[in-house]
């Protein structure tokens, strides 16, 4: 599995600690034409983030990626006892 992100020190530390996927830095603003061309094979829109699952599926929506990772790695989910507060 590979996740393509613009590196940001905030919020990435949990992902860096997980060693079962590749964290790929991609910045569309500083990428070369060759890098852009390669990345558009992953995401034709050329935007980040993007996630390539171990099954080969590609996700390009940030919210979908967050939900997928939260379900895959349960430690990223909030405490269920506080979940109801988010819906009030």
C-alpha cells in the first residue's frame, strides 16, 4: 500500500510509525514534468492525497482515505464513548 501526501509535520507522525505501507512525498507545485506524468498514472487529477491499497485500488478523496485508514488501523479511531459528541 502506498499513500501519496504533501509532507506536513503535523498529523503525519502516526502514519510514519506504521511500517506496512509506503509513505510517498509528492508535491504537485514543485514536481518535475516527469514526476507529474508518473503521478497522473496514480491520480489523473494530479492532486494529493492519493492512496493505493495493497489490492491495487486507488482512492483520491481525502475523507475516504481517512475513513479507510481509520477502519484499517483501529488505533486511529476516536474513543467510541465520545463518538456521540461529534453528531450533536
